[in-house]
């Protein structure tokens, strides 16, 4: 599949998807959102893809937000539709993907860019990264899940302050807030993320998918996370990976998971 606004490269179990509009600081226009959806779907369907890394091209921005030029003349109805479609096909889609998605935040992650990073399963930042939800400075609010995911990750008070001030925090403050898991030099970011992906890939991909859905259940309205965990735990017992994992342990050898 060929893309205009993103790059998708597969190597050794890892697909790296790069938002590739550096001249617009990788701002998310509709077509980029659609292409990301398609690339993620393709990666999800490919059993060889064990981990997805999402990043931005260039050394300045991860994603500097939704493309402001596209929605500046929208009315109430189109504004709501923009958020609804985006949440469905990209942000919620990533969060609920059975394949782990790591955000490699390599610069500005603002507005929809930070929302994109927050929809990923976890985040690693380069030391030049700057993060914020500046939407109220444009007369709007975060619409791609930012008002929900930011308080989940950093706590309500910090989220309120970040959203109300429209300010940016640097990578170390993001680390301190728990918004990112690690901060590394910019030129080490890709390899650092690949190193974590390789650790993930040693484990059962089917168990990891079940774990993602159980952890996500903690944050879903009307869903009992403990019950979801019981169900997901039980599901693992029906997999070849479970048989291989437990057999390998008892035979004192390294597991070779079939991913089924
Ligand atoms: N939507 C559309 N275009 C954007 C964009 C966005 N969110 N963010 C950056 N761009 C474009 C700029 O318009 C500029 O395009 P141009 O060269 O055709 O004029 C280009 O990307 C480079 O950005 P520029 O502002 O010149 O870079 P800078 O280094 O001076 O500033 C930022 C960097 C990130 C501080 C600034 O671009 C910015 O504030 N962007 C908007 C962030 C935002 O509000 N995001 C939330 C959107 S809901």
C-alpha cells in the first residue's frame, strides 16, 4: 500500500509508522488520519507484526496537532463529527489494538499529537520533546480523547492545569508526571524503542493482547475490569502459547511462542 502522508516500514517483527509531513510539523489532517488507520489495520492483521512504533518524521515534531487549517471554518455539527470520526478510526482504535503500540515522541506533541501519543499503549520521549494540549488557546478543547486520557495518565489536577494554561511541559516534566515512561537522547530514541519492542516480542503475543484488553477495561465505563481480567485470564488457557510457555518452563528451556 502506498501512502502520501505516512511511512510504514516492517523489519524483524516491528512495524515503524512515521507521520511524514515535516513541513507542517506532522499535523494530522484527515487524510493522514485515514492513512494511519489503514496502516494500523494492515499491521494488526499481519501476524508477523508483534509491535508497532509510532513516530514523526524530522527532528522537530512528533505531531504538532490536528491540522488547524482544515477545521477553522467548521460549525457545531462538523466539529462534533470531526472528533467522533477521529476518535473512532484512530485514537480509540489504537488504544484497543491487540498489538502493542509504542509512541516514540521525538519533538512537539501538541493537541492531537499528544492525544495520539496518549492513545498509544505507552510513550518514550526524546529529551527535546515538548508536550501540551493548547486547544483552549484556539477557542476549542481537546477532542481526540485528551480530556479523558490526560487525567488518567497524570492525574486530574495536573490535567486541569495543562489544559487551562494551554502550556507545554518538557520531556523531564512529562517523565515526572508519568506521561512518558523514559526520556532518552534524540538520536537514541529509535533504538531505545526497538530495544523495548524486542523485550516485548520474547513474550506471548496472544497473552499480551489479552493483557491490553484487561488493562483497558479499568478505564471503560460500565465494564468491571476484574471480571474482564478473569475472562481474559481464562482465554489464555485455550491458547497454544500457554501450552508452549508452561511446557518450556517445566522443561527448563526458552519458550518459542507460536503466537496462537
Ligand atoms: N496545524 C496546521 N499547521 C501546522 C500546525 C497545526 N497544528 N502546527 C504547525 N503547523 C505548520 C505551520 O503553520 C507552519 O506552516 P507554514 O510553514 O506553511 O506556515 C509549519 O507547520 C511550521 O510551523 P511553525 O509555526 O512555523 O514552527 P515554529 O517552530 O515557529 O512553531 C509550534 C512550532 C509547534 C510551536 C507551532 O507550529 C504551533 O504552535 N503549532 C500549533 C500547535 C497547536 O495549537 N496544536 C493544537 C491544534 S488543535
